[in-house]
């Protein structure tokens, strides 16, 4: 949900943004988490184009909006699945 949300906000203005997809894995930072957790990587500072974008407020706001929308969608889906 979060990955899709970010892409929905980024693609209209930045059509060349690559969707790296969501990947499960035993990421050290998430091991032992007692709640649903995600690790969001929004770009690479070593990539000149991404680095330049990451320093703009428009790009940052689009990423934040996509993450917030995705988390909201996840919570809505979870609520429906659990019958709240």
C-alpha cells in the first residue's frame, strides 16, 4: 500500500521514477518489531538525479503524501479484515 501510494504521487510529475517494489526480508532494523513495521527507502544519494530531487520540497512532499496515503489504506484494510 505504501509503495503504491508513493508511486501514485510521484509518477504524474516524475514519470521516470523507478518502482523498486516491496520486498520482504529479515531487515535488521525491523527484526523483533512487536507491531507491523516497514522500512521505506525513498532514493539513492549516489544517483545524481535522485539526489537533486530528494533535496526539493515538492519531491519530499509527494513522498510523504504517498506514505501517509499508503499507511491509511493499510489501516483501513486491516480494520475491514478484522471487522471493526
